C-alpha cells in the first residue's frame, strides 16, 4: 500500500520560507502571486493492512515523527 502525507504549517504560524518564495516569484515577473506557504510531502510504502488499521497507523506515524501537531497540519492520502 502507498500513502502520501502532506505536512504544512498551521495558518497561525508565520512561514518565512513561503514569504521568500512569494517575494522571489514577484521579482521574477509574477506579480499575481500575493502569498505562498510551503510544506512537504512524504511518500510511504507500507505492508497491506486493513483500512481502519492503516489509517490509525498512519496517524500515529504523523504524530510521532512526520509532523509537529503543535505548529503543523497534516493530511493523509492513502493509495493502493
């Protein structure tokens, strides 16, 4: 089974890297960019598990290592 975990900073947390991206895009001639937020995508390959167990295990992985729930949000996409 494959899964993707999308991790982003919470909206209330300042994102200096996102601000730098928006500024750089403006400087490169893309004035329509008014803001940017950056994040990360983690692709995982897992042994087959029942759907409910897979969801619980992926959530536990996010809370233990992949995301900092205090300042980051995460979204899990499960594939086949």
